[in-house]
C-alpha cells in the first residue's frame, strides 16, 4: 500500500485516470472471449456490450462540462484498441450504430442493487471454487 494514499488525482488527471481504468477493464473483459466472437468489427452485440460497460462505469451527472467524459468517443477508443486501427469508414459506421442503440433505448443503466448482487455472487463463486 502506498504511503500517499491520501493524495488523489484531481481535475484532468482524474478524468484521464478514469478513462484509462474503464478502458483497461473493458478490454480485459472483451479479450476473455474467443477470437471468433470478437473478430467482427461491426457485431452489434459486441458493440452493445461495450456501450453497456462504459455506460455503467461512467457517470457524468453533476459534473462540469470540462470534466464530463464523452462515452461515444471512449467506446470507439476501446474498439480501436481491440481491433487495432479502425478505418474512418469503420468509425463512422460504429458511430451510427451507437446512435441507433441510444435512440432505441438498447443501452441500459443497471441499478446499484443489480450490480451489488452480481458482484457478490461472482466473488462467492471465485472463493468457493
């Protein structure tokens, strides 16, 4: 444990640290899937999963405009990291698909209770196995 645990990043440094943390966790979750599942750049289910990960990891409510994180850009960055470099046409298609998911209320914000119970259940499964 660090002796400087009381010093926390603030402002832009906090924002960048939060983005890096969400990106790392999303890529960690996605790389556990077989290559067959994650090789298609335009898979809507994979895109929906990434959007739900980002939506449930970042809250922009009550923050100043300069501290808000653009979730759409973050999703594109995660997919760019996953697939290597994306072409501008791919980025445009992914952007339109994200807008489609948002317009049709496909991206869900899970309640705290659901997140808490699923975290506890997964922890118990790891400890018992």
